[in-house]
């Protein structure tokens, strides 16, 4: 007899389904995130199928030799409570042995993750709204298309705020359709980076890095101006109080919460410069 529940690697076209499921959970994924996610680690996405019907998912995307990020841990509402999601989770975690693993957990799942050895390190609040237009950058700072910056400089800057090198992801993230990517530059080099992507609801800004609140404010204002017909949203980490204050000063209001959790040693990153995380699914 065939096994009624089968766990298989996701195909490229399956990532569209994951995006639809994430939208139903109010995560508001980007319209063109799927291709970027899949290219980053094609073997990192699993589907659980019950009698041929996709009912569960989980992703564990690997970065380098020592870090991974878990996302898309989902069970279809009409199949919850049957243990199918837990079975999918267990099948995907062995490749992470020996790695520090991060995730962004919705409140309903945080206790489950703690039982699996994860601990909360900070909270993210999604702030949404329409920031003021035409906020000028500080004197000596200019905003330019990030894709015109030598990529090695951009990747090194990203590495300050993320626990591992992720060149494949970053290159695809800033060049995918529906993106605006701006860098703040000055005499000292890169001072900030913001990427806005089109989504089903509010356009999302992430990552948002900046050397100061003034640089972050100018970046948010500038990228938001490229999507004038929608509000914007930023997932703001509370480990940077200046970022939380700035979100309020820009007229944005909290709408959605997650917790950044880790198993293994907590990575060391430039917390004061992290104004908005990149994504809930891949970190």
C-alpha cells in the first residue's frame, strides 16, 4: 500500500503555492520572492502531501557552513492537529546539525519552537503606513541605485547585519522584478541600504540598514516614493530602539509581530544599524 503521507522536495513551481499559503497567513509575501528564495537553496524547501494533496511545508535554507534559516513552517488549516506539520519539520532538520539556526516565529508557534530548543533573542514589529515624502539625507550623503554599487562592497555591507555571507540571495534580491534598491553613500563609503518590493498588500521594505536614523529616514522616504499607490511596511527589530522610535516618527503603526529565535549560539551582528529585517522566510 502506498504511504498516504509523503514528504518531497519542492519543485520550482511549488514556490508559488508557498507564496499563496503565506499570503493567507497575513504574512504579505513579495510578489516575486519565490524565484529568489528557490535560487538561494533549491534543496531547502519541502512539501508534505497527504493522499497527493499538498498540506504542509517547511524550508531550511543553508548559508555557508555554519548558519541556516527556517521558514514556511505551515500546515493547511483543515489539516491542523493531525501531526502532519510536525512530521514535515522533523524530516527537514537533520541537514542543520551543527549549525546555528534562526527563524522568525508568529506568536502561536513560539512555544512549539522553544520546546524544540529555540530561544527568543528579540521581537520584530511590522510597522505600516505612508511615510513623509522628500526627506532629505544628511549633508554629505547621497542616495543612489544600489545596483550601481560594486557588488563586493554591497555584499560586505550586508554581512555586517546578517550572520553569514549570502551573495547568491543578495544579488537576486536587489535585481528581481518589482524592486527598488537604494544605497546611501558618503565620503566614508556605504552608509545605508534599503530594498522595497511589491507585495499583495503594503509594499515591504527590507533590508533596511543605516548608519543613523537620519539616513534610515531618507531611505524609507525615497523608496516609498517609488510605490505611491500603496502603504509600506517594515519589520522593525526591538533590539534597535532608534529604529522603533523612527518608525513612530515616520507615522507608521504596528500591525504584526514575530520573534527572532535561534538554536545554537546567537550570531553577532551590527544591531544599531539594523532598522528592518529582510524577510520572515529567509532571514
